C-alpha cells in the first residue's frame, strides 16, 4: 500500500546504456515530479507533470525523457548513460492545490560504471 | 524567483540537547513552507508544514517550527534530540502561483551520544 513507489531501488549499468525508472502513485494526485539528488544531497527538480501534461522541464540533457501514460504513473527514460548521471532519483506527487505537500518515493540509486 | 537558504550544512549536537535548524526563503509572493527529513537510504518524509494560521506549527517526532514573515524564516526546533534524529533535513517552499517545490541545500544533523 506504498503511496509513491519507484522501481528499481538500485540500478547499476554501464556507460552508453539506456535505462528506465518507473514511478507509480496511488494517492489520486494529479501532479508528479522527478528530482535528482546528487552526492552532496542537493535536490534538483527535473520534470513535473500535471494530469499527464508536462509543466516543468528544467535544464536537463535531452537524453532524459519523462513519460506519463496516465496521471498515476510517471516514468523516466535515460538514453546513452554517462558517469555524471550517477545519482539518486526521486519521484514525488502532490495534489494540484498549492497548499499541499509532496509525497516522495524511496528513490532509485543509479550508478553508471 | 524563489529561493531557500539553509545556512548550516552540518549541525552536530549532543543527545538530549536542544537544536535549531535554520531556514530562510526569498519570494515575492505568498508561500507555503515545509520541513522534510531524509533518513539514510530513504526518501523524504514530511516533518511539518505551515499553510496559514498560527505561526508555530508542530510536527512529528517532537519537532516544531515557527514562521516569521518579517524575517522570511521558518526555523526548525526540537527541545531534546535523540540518536534517531540523525538525518538530513530539508526546508522547502511552494508558492501560491506555481506547482514547483523549492528545496534548500539540506542540513545534516548528527546527534552525538
């Protein structure tokens, strides 16, 4: 009954590979996010979707492509992985109303070797 | 533009001592304020939030925070910390005009036995 779930939790892959991270929320929220947390714990917004529509697209290499098949799912596909992509990626969701918090998944630790 | 500043990147404190983690924000519009905690290898969990009303808000695990509009601050406090409070703490704001959460750079709290 996890509210925001991500898979996989750990991902180790070689440079140049393509990988996907899946995210699902069962809270009925209409907004979902992807954040990247670097080795210094800094959280950077990457993308945000509202009702399957992209509303935030920060300066992220176009090797990163989010896909939202429905408002409960937001997947992240990464092409041609590079060493610098190694980080923890968090999915989150919230209701569209501004006075509400975000709920986070457990994170996916991506290691590119 | 909005920004969140957590001045202390690391805070060591002895067990049962009080602690204050500082957070200041900058915004030209009204904001909603949040504190999250991240335990090792886990996602972010909401500690408390300020939406409106009383400026002193209480959260989980004995934490509280006070919203000070004139000083644009939202400092987190606990009167007596436990070893289990050792974690990373993030301050975040959400404006009443946008969907994005803006996070501070985090404060690493270490409780010393």
